[in-house]
C-alpha cells in the first residue's frame, strides 16, 4: 500500500502575499496614527493659544468695565423716552379719529385743534362755530355717537373777525373709542 498526499484537498495560503497585505495595512495604520497625533498636538496648541487670548480679553474688559456716570445714564434714558414717544405717536390712528369726528361735525363748525392724549385717550377739540345752535348740535351728535363719551364743553367765547363776521370759539374734552 502506498500513501500519497492529494494537494487538491489542502488549502493553500500564499504567505508572501499575505505578509505583504498585512505590511501595507500596518503602514497605513501607522500613517493615520502619525496624522492624528499631529492633529491632536495642533489642537492642543490652538486651545492653549485661544485660552491665553481669552484671558487677555477678560483682563482688558475688566479694566474697561467701569460704571457709566449717572448723568450720562439719565441722558440716555431721556433720549430713549423721547424716541419711544415719537414711535407711540406715530402709531396713533389719525384717519380713524378724523373719520369719527367728520361724522359728528355739522356744517358751520370749523375744528382748529385736535389734540389726542395718547396715554389716557382723552381728546381735546377746539374750534369755531357760526352760532351756539351749531355748537349744541355738535355736542348732541357727539353724545348720540357710540364713539365718544364723557363729553364736556370746557369753554366758549364770542369771537369777532372784522365788523360783519362773528362766531363762537369753543373747547371740548371727551373720551374717544379708537
């Protein structure tokens, strides 16, 4: 009996190629390791540089963090209040107010001053009337309107322009719903 080895049934490994693949992988891993170490070192240096700059800025801002003088602060507050007042006055709905006044104003009445108080919403109206009957009609129209309330005739006076023209100057305070 003669024993022979069948080479077809045995797995064959090419150790030379396998060692070459392992060597290439090892070189690539070492390359990535060196790159990562360099990146970490760079980041640590950048971090320490940023910390030193931050520390310098904090010291610089601590020196400049002095209090604002009270007079300058009050001046700034006054300018802010003035600006806010302008913005608030611009937000008033003038067209709606004028439309409501137009609906209650009869002929023979000339409104010369319309002065709304933007905070409490009272309205001051001044004007001239041909006669007291027209002024009374204006007051009655305002009382009958749902847009006006608390209507007070503050003052009235006879007025003359030349020899032939005469009328009544009046002031009215009221609340308006806008």
